[in-house]
C-alpha cells in the first residue's frame, strides 16, 4: 500500500531529495521489480505471435484472422490504458500495477484451456484489459519516484524488461509448440502464464511504495482539463503519433515474418522462426543504451537516427539471403526499441502534473498502432507478399521520420 504523498499536488516537484538514485538498494529493488513486471507483461501478451501459422492451420483460418490473436490483446490494452491510469492516479500506482499483473497471470494461464479460436480471442481481450494497469502506471511511477538524472537509465532498464519478456514469451511459445505430442499451442500459452504468476509474486514483494504520489480525484472535469492541457501541448500529441507509428511497424514486421520465413527460399521450421525472436536481445540492449545516450546528449539529438535505423533495417529484409535478412531485422529491432525508449521517457518528462494521463494516452496510441497497422498490414501481405509489407511499413516510417524532425525543432523549455 502506498504511503501518503507530500502536501503538494504536483508529483513532479523537485523539492524532495529522497528520489531513487542509481545504485542504492531502494533503486535496485524498484528496478528489479519493474524489469520483471515488464518482462511478464510482454511475455504473456505476445506469446501468440510465433503461433500464427499454427493457428491458421489448426483452426483453418487466414493469416489476417490469425493475427487477431495478437491484435485483440493489444487493442484491449490500448482501450483500457486510460481508465487504468485514472484508477492509478486515484488509488495508487503501485497498487494498480500489482493487481494488474496478478489478474493477467490468471487469464493467461486459462487461455490454454479453450477449444475454439473465438473463445481464445475473448480471453486475449480480457488479458489485454487486465494487463493495462502495469504499463499505464509504470512510466508515471518511474517519472515521479526516480531522480531525473537516472530516469533515462531506469526507463531503459524497464523497457529492456519489456523487450526480453516479449522475446522470451515468443521464443518459449515457439519451442513448446514444436515439441510434437509433448507440446502444442496449449502448453505454449500456459507456460508464459505460469511465468506471470512467478513474476507477480516477486513484484508484490520488491516494488518500493511511492513517496511522491498524491491522489488525484477521478472527476470528469479534472480529467477533461488534464486532457486539454495535454493535447494543446506543442510536443505531446506528436510524441503519441511516434508511438503509434513505430509500434505498428514493429508488430507488422514480426506478425508476418514467420509466414515469410516458412516460404522458399528460406523454409524455416517453427523452431527456427522462434529463434528469430532472440533478436529481442538487441532491442533489450538498445533500450538501455538509448536511455543513457539521451541522458548525455538529449532525446531530440538521438531519436531521428533511430528511425533511420528502422528504415535501413526494413530495406535489408528484402534481400533473399537469410543472413542479410536477419541482420536487417536486428537493425530494425535496435532502432525500434531505442525510439520507443526515447519517446516514452520524453512523454513522462514533458507530462509534468498530467504525467499519468499523458503516459497512458501515449501507450494507448502505441498499442492502437500495433493493433491497426499490425492487422491491416495483413492485406499488404495477402496482395503483395513480403514486398507489400515492406512498402506499406516504409511509408509509415517516412511519416514517422517527418514527425521526429518536427519534434527536433521544438523550443527546449526544459526538454532535452
């Protein structure tokens, strides 16, 4: 349970000197808890992604419909993020995060019991809604509790946990599904749920209570006033767009990469496709690296280069040589996680007293982008194969690059 906050209402106030600084035990406990929370969240959310070809075969459905097992969860997460952030601002960020992780672990484990694809989609919707509490409150919690010079590093470590969780959930699901009679998609969904239970227990034990939290009434007038302040800000709406476009492109690549690699000239097995998700290790490293780079040089000086890395990596995936294609996906993954780290920490910094709602809106846009672009790019796959995917996503990345250049020209005013 969170301790009472200070008398001020702006939890970004710099007056306190007891924020979490890099290295001391309290910071390490907070970092470990947030790392594991992010790990479990994305292990459960994305465990269906490498199973899309298997779902298409098992349930006799097309690639675009199979992709709904990913998009249904991310869409529900996007819709639930803002209500979850309001609850977190009212009842406590650490409390909402803990309940979110526990409920999601139960739903994820139950997904292994269904017999119908529609029932699976219903549980994926429930999973996304249950998960919303942790990402809705995580960045606001870190932005309020961590000393500003350490925020880039801490946010990078949290997002690195997201990357490792997404990688591990996908890789583990692919390996378990490829075990023949001993495995299958049911086991591939149950095990990430079990990991979620373990992570929830650790999260409840080690997350430090907030010391810079002050409850904000869940009054419609206050929420509308906060939303007005956010959307009239010169930078925040554009940062929300960066999240939507970057995540949509990322999910679009990984949703249909498995279908592409199963075809000639690659002919990858399910296990080999799962191994491709080891590239998330690149993303895990790039998140922490980008955070530290931004702490030294400023987000606006780093972000545009990461979007160019995404474009370059995407272009390399058109080469028919497996080694070059994998290198392209690695570069693309590096750029994506770095760009997301920079945008998300920028939102948490710029949101000030509306930080909780601002980060929730950012993440809502982020996951809506994943759902919309991730599913709609299925039509590009159907009509143009991998070339169609690359063309559609390259267009999105060019728009993203234009937005990043616009953000680079914003007056500094305390941002960097």
